[in-house]
C-alpha cells in the first residue's frame, strides 16, 4: 500500500505540531541543571527563529526513519528537535550580513533584522549548543552508546566535513575570498544541505539499532533525498513564487551562483530529480511496506513549492 498525499500531509503536520510543542518546552526560560540563567533577550531570539514556522522536514525524517524500526515516537521527536535546532541556527547565521544578507525568512523579518547582528550570532550559537545537550539526553535511548553514535553523527553532519564546510565552499564559489573558486555543486550541496537531511534518515537506523544493510539503505535513501531537495531548491529559485517561498526568488542568479540548474539546465535538473526519486525508492525496497511513508517523503521533497 502506498501513502497518499492527504495521509502524508496529515503525518507531516502532526510531526510539525509535536516538534513545535517540544521545542517550545525545550526553549523555555526555565533553566536545566548546571545552567545559571537563560537571559530573556537570548531565549526570546531563539524562540523567534525556532517556533511558528518551517516544514519541520528534518524532524519528520527522524520520526519516520525511526518508525521503520518501531522506535518510540517521543524518543525520535527529541532527536528530531535537536536536529531542528541545528537547522534553525544555520538559517540564522546564513541570513546574516556577512553571509547571505537576507531580510526575509519564513515570511518574516530575519532574526538580525528583528533584533540585531550580535543577538542573531549568539542565538545561532546557543541553538547549536543546545542541540548537543538535547541529543545526549537519557530520553533519547537507554543505551549511552546509541546516544554517543547519534551525537557523533550529528556533529559530523553539522561541522567541518558537513554543513559548515559546505557553507564555506559555497562562499568561496561566490568569490568571497578572492577569485571565484571552481565549484563541484554535487559535493558542495551534499555537505551544505544534504548532510543534515541524511542525518535525519540515518538517525532512525541508529536509534533502531538496525542491521548494517538497513543502515546502508537509509544512508543511500538520505543521500538521494538530500540531492533531490537541493535541486528542487535550485528550481524554485528559478521558477518559484516569492509568496509561497517566504523569501525572494532569484537570489542564486543575482549572485551568479553555480547551481544544479546552471549546470544541468531546467529540464536536465528535473530529469535528475526523477532519477534520484527512483534511487530513493530502490534503496527503500529492503523495508517493503514499512518504507512507504519515506517513499512519499522523497516525492514531497522533489515536488515541494516552498
Ligand atoms: C551558517 C554554518 C552555516 C550554514 C548555513 C544550510 C545552510 C548553511 C544555509 C541555508 C541556506 C539555504 C536557504 C539553503 C537552501 C536549502 C535550505 C536549507 C532551505 C531551507 O530549508 P527548509 O526548506 O526550510 O527545510 P524550513 O523553513 O521549512 O525549515
């Protein structure tokens, strides 16, 4: 049986609601042990950028990849909340004047516009660090070794060989540090946006203490989904609607960026997305019907309008 669009949307919305509620609790002004105080301005800024918006796709991938192995939903939601904190931090820092210099995010002023640059830098830093607090909590898994594997995978997805590394390759390709450096788009995007999405998919395998074969399947699925997500993003930048995007379209072209679309052309990029969907489907075959929601997630990512 396949997962229909309505059922898929309901599941995505449910996880978005649950993630929102959990983040609201985790990012409250009440301290946890070893903290001294949560300064009002900083926690409000963290909440501004983390609550009330976003598709919550990354937490959804954690929840649904974990569901394949029957992992308790609450544990997966916690891991998903940690991942979402990292995603939100990356958006805050990416929007700063020193990076993309964006005024609008999720249909609202970016954090540094609503507050100021210093608050935005610190809110990003604090979201990054609280993610690692959350991912190590006992509620995630009773076995500390599972928590350690998850923590290490999250660090590697976010750091030098993942998202942060991908971001600097992107800036170098724009010519920020001298002449424009040649860009391997697939490699750059695998790091910049793909690594966190892939983490969402392998997180289920880690939490579920899967076999090596199942881990590889989710790894391959996650990589295909990550690339499809980015190509869809590049296509939206060319063909998308600013109102649906919650930010202006055309930003890549304005910066003269090398993207999947500039490399493959619009039709070539669309064909590549179709190939990636087939690869994602094939990777999930090991799970049979248990992979249906993840199959639908790959389609959603490829066809998204924002
Ligand atoms: C600053 C270390 C550092 C990294 C920034 C991921 C990233 C690197 C920047 C994001 C910039 C960007 C808009 C990239 C395009 C792909 C992307 C991550 C889009 C936003 O993700 P969605 O569509 O957003 O999942 P929502 O709002 O739904 O959460």
